[in-house]
């Protein structure tokens, strides 16, 4: 009978928890139904019983992208062979911001692995320090990225300044 050390058992629990989350999110794709009402509005729903009986004869099935782990694996495997390398596109983020978050996530996971499997307290402390600095620096880098909030605000301020100068020149 072998006993696991607390560090090894916490790592096993972490991996089981991550796998459980991924398994729960790997739901099958639901069929989507589409129809056009009397006003010409296209309506899409995932509940067939919510479609009025008058429109059920005109319903068409709509293809939906796969969700969950299978969809994510397909997306990631498509990126590995592309010129973008391993950058996971995040909704609402530019490519630059997605790249920062992807690489920071990989680095954070590496730090966690080093913290859990290293025997040296100095290396564990260094990995923790790197993890904390990553947590501090990543939001700043996302903010100042090419299409980040700082650039957007700077462009809007320049537009407002230009409009004000145009108004002043027309007033004179």
C-alpha cells in the first residue's frame, strides 16, 4: 500500500477538476431551426416546440459550430499548423490581445507545474514570483496592445480634437 504525498494528491485533484470541467462543457451540438414570419423577419431558435404551428412546414435546420472540448480541440489543432502558431482567438479581443493572453496562460500553467513538482523551495518561490508578475503584467499588456483600450481611447481623443479644430476653423 503506497501513500501519496500531499503535493502529489493536490496535483491529481487539480487535473481531475480540470478534466471534469472540460468534460461537462463538451455538450453535443443542438439543432437550430430557422423560419421566416409574416413580416419577413428570420427567426432562429433551438426549441422546435416554440415554433408556431403555422410556420413548422417552412422550418429549415441551421448548421451550428461544435461546442465544448471537441470544438476547441479542432480550433486549436487548426491554429497549430497555421502561421499564427498557437494563438487561441478570444471573442472581443484583437489578435495581439489573444496572443498575450494565450502565451501568459501557457506560462502560468508552466509556473504551476514547476511549483507542484519542484523539490527546491527556491525554485518554487521563483515560480510563484513569476506567476504573480504575470498576473500583474498581462492586464497592462492587454490594455496597451495595438488594438487595446488605450489605443482606442487615444484614437477617439484624436478624432474629437480634430472635430473641435474643424469647428473652430469654420467659426472664424
